[in-house]
């Protein structure tokens, strides 16, 4: 099953540029993801690990905001990373979120996930 899921993700990522030729929204989605993921590669995360909150949309971000703020107050030295899937949520919060870094989540592939986790080193517990 995992093989077919990964194959579907790869096919979809290959087809998106074709769809973008006909869809302004998809074209924007691809362009903004490319820019955000390039910034992600340039970032220098803390070696102590980060607090990572993934949200699909702006609405989910707003629901998680109290947790993000509370974490920031109780762990002021820990970086907070917020990842979005939605272009609208990312665009609204990329420079205004209550986190040190805002990005897109890479496409759901083993390489994309491993690269993201290795980069940000999110921790499940902090001392």
C-alpha cells in the first residue's frame, strides 16, 4: 500500500506543472512552495531541536495558536517552526506567525519527510 501511495504522490508532483499551465492557482501554489522550500534549505535551525506545529490551513493555524503562544512563553529559547500545506495560510502567516520560521511541508515522500525532520530536528520532549 505504501508503494502505491508513494507512486501516487510522485505522479501527482509530476503532473502539477502540467496542470499549472491551465490553472493560475496551481501555478501560484508551485511557485510559492518552491520559494518557501528554498528558504527552508537556507535556514540554520537550533541544534537543540525545535517545536514543530504542522497545520493544513489558516483555520487550523488559528486553532493551534494558543498552544504555539503558550509554548513560546514557557520555552523562550526553543525555536518554533510552523509548516503549512495551504498557500493561503502560508502567505498570510509567512512573515507574521508567532514562530521563528514558517514554511511549507514538503510533499509526502520518504525523502521529503526525512529531509524535513533531519533539518529541523523536532523534539517530542524538552527539558
